[in-house]
C-alpha cells in the first residue's frame, strides 16, 4: 500500500506514518519542516517538503507520487492543521490567514489533486478535522472551529462526488489528543483538557477507522456527547460557558 500523509512530520500525522510503516506500507510524509524527521530513517519512508497552502506544489507533489512506479497513491491523509485563538486574531488579523489557508484551502487542494490521480483505480482520502467543528459557538476558538466545520463539509462534498469512482472519504473528528502541539498551546500541559486521549491510543483508533473506511469517526464518545448537549443549550447559557 502507498500512503501519503500531509502533516506527517509531527503529532498525529507522524504517529500514522509510523503505523503504516509497521504495516509494511510505502509512506510519504510531507510538511514544511522535513528536518523534523531526520531521526526517522526507514527504507519505505520518503520525506517530502511541502506547504499545503501552495496549490501548485500540492498538485505537483501528488501527481509525481502517483506517477512514481514504486509508489502510486492508495491513501492520502491530511493531518496538516493550524490553530489561532480569538485573542491572537484580535491582536493580529494576519493570524487568521494560515488557519483558513491550511485547514480549508489546503485540504481542498490536496483532495482535489488526489481525486484526479485516484480516478482510474480508486483509493481513499482522509482528513483529520476536529470535534471543535461540530461545536457551535466554540469558546475562544471560533475561527478554528469554523475552519474545521468547513473541513467536515468539504469531506462530505468529496464523498458524494467520488463515491461512483470507488474513492472513499473518511472524516476523522477527534476530541483532545495529547500531542506536543496541544501541550504547547496550553502552556506545556494539556492534562486539564476534558477526556484527553493519549496520542498512541488516538492513532490506533484513527487507523482502525481508516481501515474500516468509515465515513465519519468521532471520538471519544464522551466528548461527542458533551458537544451535542452544549449545542442544544439556549444561547444565554452558552454565553455563560464562554465567560
Ligand atoms: N491534538 C489535538 O488535540 C487535536 C484535536 C482535534 C484535531 N486535531 C487536528 O489534528 C491535526 C494534527 O494535529 P497535531 O496535534 O498532531 O499537531 P501537529 O503536531 O502540529 O501536526 C500538524 C502537522 O501539520 C503540518 N503542517 C502545518 N502547517 C502546514 C502547512 N502549511 N503545510 C504542510 N504541513 C503543515 C506540520 O508539519 P510542518 O511543521 O513540517 O509543516 C505537522 O506535521 C490538525 O489538523 C489538528 O487541527 C488535533
């Protein structure tokens, strides 16, 4: 199997890269900082510098991968993601740009390019969205939440369009996963986040959902339930939660 992971240089994406290498797959891990993978040498691993916001570069990289006799492309996973909270955006409006360019535009570039090369023999597209995308009025992170809601909608559209061509689309919708990036966003310690999941456990569950070709996989269920309850609250109560 030939797997490409955009956002495969750290966190959940890197965990998935390790998983598919263990399964015997050929893996191409992409990101803006390929040097992060210097310690991970493997004969079936290709490390590729790529900025998912650069549409032409994404098309070129995916089409080269598909034409490469050794590789081809069976599974594309987009784990690349950017976060900026409302306070950061209020301070500098430019902070919103990467969130939109990566989480929304980049996902569309990658799915569009991969769909073209998979048309002939099928395949699977996967996006790592977020449970924030299911929550209406996500406290402090409304743009991130909207971008992940858009990511979920993009997956739904591609799924409908690509089903006749044997291309499956899986949307992964995680709650909090204890990655280095989440810890960094929370002053070095994410342990107070509700239903925080260990990275290895999240990777195991995500890989299983991909193997089942789930349309959507939301986890953990407790976080999903909380979000559904929150969404059902009247606006006045929600705004109390945001203070
Ligand atoms: N951790 C959580 O609690 C959690 C919860 C729900 C959803 N998620 C989502 O899960 C995904 C992975 O998150 P993570 O916690 O594993 O964070 P992470 O370690 O920061 O992973 C993000 C990956 O995206 C890559 N990336 C960022 N901007 C890029 C760009 N412009 N072009 C190409 N690659 C880019 C980064 O690599 P480079 O630096 O090399 O570019 C990195 O490999 C994200 O989409 C995130 O929104 C995370």
